[in-house]
C-alpha cells in the first residue's frame, strides 16, 4: 500500500524543504520525512484505520493537514466449515439440531446461506440453522456458503443422520399352528415396526437371557424349553451408545408336552399364562 501526501505550495512563500508526517487513527506511523509517500509493503488487518498526513516546515511550522482517508484491509475468506450441536450431527427423531457456519479467516461483514443436497436450494440465511424437531426428511448433506461481498466460500458437506428409535417389537409366529410336543422344531423371529439399523435383539425366557439375534432357533424342543418368552430390540445413538432405545415384545408362552402323553401343549401370546391343553384325538 502506497499513500501520497500531496500539497500545493503557496506562490507568496519562498520554496523551502518540507517535512511530511503520516498518522493512523491519530497516532504517528511515518515521518517526519522529506518523502511525501508512505509505503506499507505487506498490509494486514492491523493496518486498517483512518489515515491523514501533515506538512510542516523544517522549523516545525504546520503548513497543511489533510482530510482523513479510511483504509480497510480485507482478508480473503477461507476455512469455511459447519459445526453441529449435538456434535457429530447424529440425532434421534424429534430432537433439536443446530448447525453453525464457522469461518477461519475473513473480514466482515459476512453473509451466510444454507443449502442441502445437490440442488443448492436455499434453506435459510444467517450464521446458524436450527431444526427444532427433526424428522425423517431432515437427513442429508448440509452446506453453508459465506460471502464478504467480494468473494464466496463454501463448506465441506456435513452429513446429518436421523435415528428412528425402535418401537413395537413383536414375536412371530404369535401362536403356532399345531401343538408343540417334545422333538418338534421351533423357530421364533423378533422384528420391530420401526427402527433405524443396526438393531440388536436379545431373547429372554422367564426374564433371563437365553440368546441373541433376530431368530431364536430352539431346534428339537423338550420340556425344558417351556416358559415365557420375550425379545428385546435395541438401537443406539452414536458409536459410544450415549443414548440407547429399547422395545420389549409382548410375552409368548411356550408349553412343550412330552410325546408319551396324549395331551399336547402349545404356544399362547399375551400375559395370561400357558395355553389350555387340547385333546388330540
């Protein structure tokens, strides 16, 4: 940056050497010097301010003072990024999510706009984007765009993940089509009506864990398999599992009857105990 202090000598005064002084915001930054120029070889933001110059005689008499000149040094935009609260941009259905546009370097005033996906349709303006109650359709890649009026910089896309908690766990079949006798193969399946993957399943018999996974394959059952069965479906938010969601299925009563008996057992669903025996013949 090169500033020049221009003065017009008076025709009524004899020519004499002049001294030039430069000020920024009232503080001396150059001179007294014979040269009417102030050279700032590498300007930074700190060089912004109101500049003025003064012309004096060698004896110190002020000949002339300039008006102030406003100099603003702008830093190009760079390092635009998106931060999320909660961190990681992983939230459960119905939660609140706030995205903030962060600029590493740049001179204000700055303007911001928010966009999602590849369409670049405008979502909102301002340095932050608040989603008070996130829904399924709020998942996707979000970007912010910052502008200082001269240049524009965009953030790297941030992926927002919406987790749907597990709900309505059920066991199928809810009731077997035929009585259960010792030696019969029995397989139960646990499923949920809704829930974002991955979902884990745990099987309980009489409130104690007996297996894990969506299928419970009892194989050739025996009387010891009789009891009340339930499955627990679980999914969680984040790798650390700081929020865990559970869904417990209704009870399924399994009664296994020895083959030596004419009476056979069966499976009932609900909370009313075992199924009443049925005559086989």
